[in-house]
């Protein structure tokens, strides 16, 4: 059996129960067709690089499976039929299963941070400006000696 990585993006407007049912449906499809699901990583709602069907966000799911060579075509056929799946991609890979990634934390704008974090630090004692430095004397220009060739050029030697 081959190892595959199946990534698909689900419509974010889908309810939680319907989304879980869809994820389980694809996992069961793998099991029914002689494959095994190693792991299902739900990455959650993310911003899309470009709008798909006028949607700017999608719910990402990554599924690692071991399956016969015919199964990826069947999975993609079912994903194409489903209206809730915006995009999908199945890739064969070799090697060990990659380590599970921690989900990324949502972006928090600076204005929305806790007030304690944005409070200014207590005023410290005033710091004196450093004394102006005395002007340094101009350095003498360095002379670069050209290398001396002990041998004469070939044209002069003859």
C-alpha cells in the first residue's frame, strides 16, 4: 500500500455537526475501500489566498492515509461531487509520517491586546544626554605601495 496525504478545504459556513460528518465520511470511505487512516489533522478556519466561489475563508483538513493505488481517484471523485468541498489535493509521499503540527494561533490586532500589555511603563528618572565628543584630528592619508616585479615582462626580456 502507498502512503498519501489528502488536503481538502471545506466551506466555512458549514455547521460543526455537518463538518464533522463530512470529515468522518471521507475517513470511512478510505476504510471501506481497503485503506487505513493514519491521522486526520484539522487546521481550522484560514484565510484563502484568493476567493473561491466568493468565499475568502475555508476550513482546512489534512488526512494521512495508507491505501491501494486506486483509492485516491475514488476519494477525489467523492470530493468533487460534494458541494461543501471547495478544493482538494491528494499527494503520494514516501517516508515516515510527519510530526503533528501545532495549530497556528489566531491573529490578534495590536489594538485588541489586553489593556495591561498596552499600558505605558512607569516613568523612570530622566537620563542625561551624553557629553559631546571632542573632534578627532584628521588622519593622515595612507599611501599604498605598488608591488614591485623583479622579473621583466616577456616583451622586454627578448
